[in-house]
């Protein structure tokens, strides 16, 4: 009886975590790459319609002087998204940051 129980244990498949880890990692990598592509090719070019307004709204957001009425909230959210897409670098002044975004918009939109 001991012999038959050891045969059934060896016949059962062993758990292989790589069969789960590899597909999950590939899915996460593809989501990251697709979101970067979307941000660069779809989201950021939307600011090309009126880059000065987007930069003004971003500056107001950074000054925390934006109001909370419906249209201002929408513009604040648009500015926050711009801040998310191209964050301020460590040690970068506000003027340098806005100038860098202005240059980025001119090169991407033009």
C-alpha cells in the first residue's frame, strides 16, 4: 500500500510559478508600454490646440490659485494631467519647468 501512495504522489503535477509569473509580467509590461505610447501620441498632442492656455492653467495649478467652479475644475484637471505626463524635475525652477514644457509643445505641435 505504501508503494501505491508514493506512485500517486509522484504522478501529480508540480506547481510551476513561472507559468503564472511570466504571463503576468508580460501583461504588466505591455500595459506600461501601451500607456506610454498613448500619453505620447494621444494625450500630450491634445495640448497643441492651445498650448499657452494649458501652460497658464498649469501655472495657476502650481500656484494653487485655481477656483473650483465647473469650467475651472476642468481646466485644473487638464493642467494636472499635463503635470503628470511631464513632471517637474528635481531642482528645476518653475520658470525653467514652464519654459521646458513650452519648448516641448513647440517641437511636438509644430
